[in-house]
C-alpha cells in the first residue's frame, strides 16, 4: 500500500505537518510529490485541497487511513527544488508550510472554498437566515458573516435542522480558440471551384485562396487578414461543406507588448570589466553574489542583458526581478527586444488567466527568460544560469504578509541549487548589501560614469524657507515653475516627484480644531478631489466630504497639506498649455495603467509626468531634462532608523531620470531641511560619503547592519488585551535570550489602530542568539492555544518597516 503524506490547505500551527492518506490502487501512478490532491479532513470529512509532500510505503498512524479522494494534476505543479525551497522558507520566515507552497503558485492553482448550508427542515418565517437563501433549501455562508448569523447557523446545525458542506472551485481555465485548417488538396479545391455558382462570390474568394495556399491553418482573424473581404460566416459554411476542418486549440493569454528587436550595444570599459567577471563565475558554475553599484544611467541593464545572453547561449535560463509593476513595461520591452519570443512576464498587474498562462509557459520550458516583480522569485525555471535583482535596495522586495520573505534571500537560496551567480544592482545599494560587499561576502563591481560622455545632471537645492513662492501656491517655488516653463518652450519633458497621493493630507475645522479621522484606524482621512471623497489609505474606508464640521457643526472646514492631485491642479493653473500626466496608485489602479501612462509620456503626448515614488525608478526617457522634487522632507522625519537612507535613495534615483541622452539634465530639490546630510549628499550624488556617514550613525545606535533584528507584533480588537499580551510575551521571552540581546519596547505601533485592530510590538536586536529560533517557534505554538483566540502574532525577521 502506498501512503501519501499530504500538507493540508489550512494555515494553522496544528495542521503545519504532513497527514497520512492511503493512495487507492488506481491513483498510485499519479501520486507523486508536488501534485495537488483533494482529501477528506477532520471529523466531518469535508474535502480540502493539499499537496503531496512525499510518498512512503507504510504509515506510523495506528488507525484506519482515509483514502485520497482525487488527484488534481497529471504532473507535479511543484518540483523537488520548490518543495525543498518551501521547507527552508517556512523555517526562515516562521511561516506555515502551506502558505509557502501556495505563494509559489499562481492564484489560478489555489483552491477557492465556499461554505453552504442545506436545510433539513423549513426555517421560521422571521429567521434571519432567510436573507442568505439563494436556493429553495440552501444558501452560501459569506466569509464576512455577522457573528449573530453564524451563531444561528451553529444552533440549527446542533438541532439537526441543517448541514454544512464545503465546495471547492478551481480558478484554472485553459483558454481555447477555434482554428480552421484545410482538409483537401489544391487540386481538389480546383475541382470544387468548377461547380460553384458564379454569383457565390464569398465561396469563390475562399476557394481561390485555398487553391493557391493549401495547406493553411489559423484562427478566424488570421484567415480574414489573409483573405481580404472574406466573412467569418463563410468559414463556418466551408466546415459544413467539408472544405475546411475546425478544432479547438489551446492558446496562451499573453500580456500584449509591442516588441522591436534590438542588438547588443558596445560595452564601455567599466561595463566590459563587470561583464567579464560575471561570465567567468557563470562558466565555472559558482554561486557568487555580485553587487553591481552603478551611478544612475551608467548602463547596468546592458550588463544584465549580456549576462542573460551568455546564459541562453550555454543552454541555460535567466531570471530578472524589478521592484515595481511600474518598472516592468519598460524593462520587459528592453528584454523582449533582445530575446523576442523567449520572455515570460510575472507580476500582479496581470489578470489571473494571463499569470497562469505565463507560469505554464515557464513550467513547460517554452520561455527561457523571466522578468517580474517580487513573486517571480519562485518562477518554475530549470537550469538557471543567472539571476538578477535590479534596484536591490527597494523595500518592495520584502513581502509584508506570511510568508514574510525577501526576494533577495530566495534568489540566493536558489543559486545554491543551480550553482549560478546572482547580480544585485543599484545606484544606491542598501547599507546591508554594501556592508556585505565590504566584508567580502558579496563581490563589488562598480560603474562610476555614464556611457558616451553623458554628463550627470546638475542638482540644485531650493531652501523653501527663503524661496520666492507664487501667491496661493505654497508647494511650488517660483524657481521651479520658471524651469518648467523653460522646458515647455524648448519642447523638452519634465518629471516631478511628490511622494504623497491625494488632494490634501487632512480636513480640519478651523473653529474647533477637529480633524476628520477614519472610524477604523488612528489616521486622518485623505481628501481626493477626483472622487469628491475622503479615503483611508490603510483600510480603504471612504466617505463623502462634509459641508460642516461633524463636531461643532461650523461651516469653517478646510483641507490642509498637498498631494499629487492638488499639485497637478496648481501646475495646470500656472501653466495652462502644459500637458500633465499623473502617475500614482489612483491613476494606475486599473489593469495596464502603468504601461498606458509610460507609453503616453514616451510618445511625447505629455510635457510633465507628476507622480509618487513610482516615477523615481528605472524610467528612461531621452527628452527628460528637468526633474523636480516638490517636497524632499516627506520621508525624512519619519521615526524609522532607515528614514535618511530612504530619502537619499529616493532623491538620487529620481535625479537620475534627468539628462539620460545627449541633452544636459537639471534637478531642483525643494526642501525645508537643506542642511540635512541625506539631502546634501544626494544632491552631490555621493553614495560613498553617505555610506560612511550613515554607517557611523548605525554603529552608534546599534542598528543593522551591525545587528540582526526580529519584530514581534500582537494585535487584538481590544487595546488592553493587546497591551497585556505583548508584556506577557516580553516577560516570557527575555529569560530565553542572552544578556547580549537587546529588547526594545514594548511600544504601540506608530498608527496603533488599523481596521479596528490594536497593534503593539517589540524589537529584538542581536548578533548571535543560538536559542532564539527555538524560543520563537515555542512562542508561535503557545499563541495557537485556545486561550489566545482573537490575537494575531507576527514574527518578522529583518523587517523593512518598524512603524
């Protein structure tokens, strides 16, 4: 008897292990590790999806094993490398194994569970469950069901008046289209033409084509292009007559990208030196980690492309990650131009079907290069020859939900399996990566200048405390507006950065001082003019803009602060002829939003691109000669030890968008803190000086990269419960650690209440704590007990956010 050890699709500590199931004889050949199965689970025996972890000859379980109900895949959806990677990921991120397995797959391969109740006796006329009935004797139980309705369902179930079952639906739908193909020879079509009436023009048109072109195959669109004037109905009639055969054929939903084939550019001496070092490591199958530190516009992408080409020439594959969906269109265009037909794209901007089809192309070996955002780290490539993490300093590479992985760590782990190098590229590397290069754990490669004698942009810092401002426009200095006007006259383009979306930061009553806040979170609501509403950027709550103060009923209510919407309106008033594109979460929410805006700007359909930090990275437009930073201080005053680093990186990156071709670029940074070292050194584009200065500050404060960190957070609907629990955790955990470990807190999170949950946290700083891992695993187990219901525990290794 074969026994399948199955990881069940229930993310909980109690189910975080394999469960044994008997494999029926007729399913033995299909029951292999990595396939998805349906198995009965629990006393009720409801079917749950799971993954076969391994197959063994016998079980240690003393009772009667339940049989596997169904196997969902003909071939494993996760290979042995992915199963091993999931095991490592679960341990490294303190996550459930099932969460790691599901993260590696496109959402189309994840089960969608629905609970239904079935009546065994009629409901009373006034029973609240009447509202849930969608059939005569059954109804769907919504995920967000009210507690009183859930209690009523449970009461009726216990009385034997209804039963509950689970329905599992799969999102996997393979797209098919009808194709028409010739079923006769040219001579046979010639014979048929003799018998067709002279006025049957459509049939004659088709037959003339078939005589000349047989054999031919294609979908209806292909036929209509090949035979101008032909109608689709004629093809269907030809099938009935036996002239053509029709069949359904599987097709991929590929993201549409127009590709212009490109050829490799001649490398500069610095690029060539970096490339030679990288391919030497590739040829010797070493999993070296390279930190490619190159100033903005120095041609890091060209080094990436040549390394990929070297891998493909050796019969290997290549994986490249970019931090934002907004960067993907331009990068995909460049990679597809170099490797037409060989590139697959993976990011959250794709539809479920597109993502599933791209994943299948990779899994089947039909794509040799993958470009994508964070989750593409798990792309099912085989024989990987090179892996690249562009803009490696970006915090978006860290997943904030379970499993809380960093894409860099995933690539470094996969490199051990494939014995291939990893390139981490950035103009402003994270201090952690740069320190590793200093210690020799990474190999540092430098690109210090732009190719073809292209000059770095000239950077000007505008002190907003003394700058001339335009009446009623406090966000814009006269100097910046004059520069924007100058670019309009020259028919050049400008990029403006304001890292805050919306119209105004908050709405305040000028009589009583009341600020309108989110009812679910401890945060003020942001005014959005395009929807005429107030929105919470944390939980999504939305409400109408009040005409009077809800506290004192005064009409003297005003908006304060500025977001991208307000600045867009102000610039349009000052420069009425300017064509402005706004790029933020609101304008890019719809599918293809990023790509549409980037294409419009690239095609010169706009003079000014205004946006949040998504305009700061990777964009490459030859006619952009001006970059303006509306407020350089937005991230500088945050209570986070990385605030200066993030400000320096953002300013350096956005400055690099200017003057990337033969036209000289200029940058204007507006700030109320012109003396701050992060702003001063960013304006000088001096990463090395910033690195030395910031490392000194980190050493003094005892922060990464001098210490490792773990963030432990607890949340609960009642604040006193959350406070009590975090202190209990601290009192239990402190004795488990050595005296060298530092525990900061407990403290409330900066925004304590989000979505009616109160968050409290503590931070552990350590250099070497051999007992820490075991202590944290014990803590996770303790938090799963019945006495801890209502609490959520989060354990985050090396968090990117401490607020």
